[in-house]
């Protein structure tokens, strides 16, 4: 209840606000986003709000995906009221969403307010098209995306800056399965890689500069990722 927010004893209106939105078949306590929450809590420099739409995310994926826009409006309206009541400016707000939560983060309700920053962690791919009007896009905010699986996530270049750790393809480190003949094992690899995006982002919070990245055109990433690597002997400190 937004009318009772004064009861939040640890809330500091001078600190930036991090809004965390989980993905499908999850809730705010689900492990995928826990590393991100813990990373911010460790720094003790931010206020953190975790949206919980678990009652809907537990429904079949097609149903949850269909309700993405409505969820965005609902979460956006609550966040907007909270910001007004607590005198929070848009440049203090950073929304972090995983999977379907990444698309929810780009809801149209907050576009007039222009939320300062959105980080999309492996935005959901199934049932989203490049021109889907309810998918997150550059008009929503200053927008960064991390793509860790191009099956459960998507390869679409939607952000101002898109990162593709380890080329953004399966399997990410720690997600290798020797026997990939069975369908359950294949799905396990993709799910594991899909959940790596929050882990990568959490590490980047705790250890800034821990990842080396090279700028590359999206077409090259899809065609031949090796073309994105610097020429031998050209890498400098």
C-alpha cells in the first residue's frame, strides 16, 4: 500500500532507487535475481524495491506473456505513485528486469516520466517478434541489455547498448551438459544460460571492470563472432 510507505525505516530518499522485476515462473525471492539484490545490498548505496508478480508468472508462459503490457501498467502505476509520495526524481530510478520482467520494465505507463535507466537481463524471446509493440525498446529509457541465451532469451538488438557475453549463445560457462541428446538436457542448458545474465550483471556490480568487451556490429556477432575480436598484438592495457 503506497499510502503506508512512511513505515519503511531504512528508506533513504537521497539514495538511488533500484527496482527489480523477476521473470516467468518466479517470484521476488526466486534465486535468479537474488545475486542482483545481494550485490546492491552489499554496497549499501541504494534503495531496493522488488516487484512480485508471482501469482501471474506461475501461469503458462503464453498467458504470462500476453499479460506483459497489463503488468507493466500495474507495476508502473504503483511505482509512479511511490515516486511522487517519496519525492523521488526520475534520474534516481534504475529498473532491472529479467526475462519477461525485462519487457515489463519497458511498460508504456512510465514513458512520459522517462525512467532514467533500464537494464534488461536476457529479455524473453519466445512469442516476441522484432516489431512487437509491447517489447522493451530504446524509447523506454537509457537502455542496456545483456543477452546470455538466444533461445529462451532473444538475439534482437533492441537497446542502446547490447552485450552478448560469450557471444550470447548456449552454453554459458557452468551450463555445459555432456549428454545433450535428450530434450530435458537441452532445455536445461538453455535455462541455465538464460539465468546467467543476472549472475553476470551482479558480478559487474561487485567487481566493476571485471569483464572485457569489444564493440562490434550486430550483424557480425550473428555471422562470425570471431570478427569482433581485436587483431593479435593490438590489445593494450
